[in-house]
C-alpha cells in the first residue's frame, strides 16, 4: 500500500510559520489549532516543530524566558527531509520508528503534509485485518466446497 493511498486518513492539521517566529507564538498556534507546526523559509520546507523539540529546547536554554523568545527555527534538531508519497506505508513506518518520531513530512500533490505514526499504524492494521478476513473467507469457501 502506497502512502498516497492513505494520506487523507493519516495526516494531521498543520500551521505554517517561518523560522523567525518566536517559540511562544509557535507553541500557542500549535496548542490553539491542535496542529503540527511546519516551518517554511521563503518557499523552502525547513522542518516540523514537535513537542519533543520544544521540551528539549527549554531544557538546554539558559532560561525559560530566553527559550520562549527565541526563534522557533533554533529549536529544530535538524532540517527534516520530506518523504515521498509514492513510498510504501511500511517504509514510512520503518523510517519514523528508526528516527524515533511521531510525525513525518510528506511531499504530496497538495504540498507538504504531515503524517501521524499512530494513524499510519491504524491504516496498516486495517489493511492487514482485511487481508486476514479475505483469506479466512477463501478457506471457509474451500472447506464448504463439495469434494470431487
């Protein structure tokens, strides 16, 4: 199953901001809209601000006041590469698990969207459950068929 086939069910809401916006404003937007924050500089994707980024940045900052007034771009661990929607859901899940992240930036036809690990796992589980049901129906049909 390709990622593009389940993106509509697996994406989270996003708020787009620039890396120069202060951490307090970006965090408020994240909370207010219950959304992931995508950082874009000009037309270029810079990364996703996560709760982990916020906590890590607060811990390593000289003071909480300095952290909240700092540009949100300075809180990103690294600039994230986007993942192609042509890739499989399984590869997306493996990539997220290896990186220890709950969100994945995906390059899709509508632009950059953010896929949720939890929602991707639910989609993969539903697909596997459907396959198991199909196999069970096939086995039942074989069992019920007259012996020749």
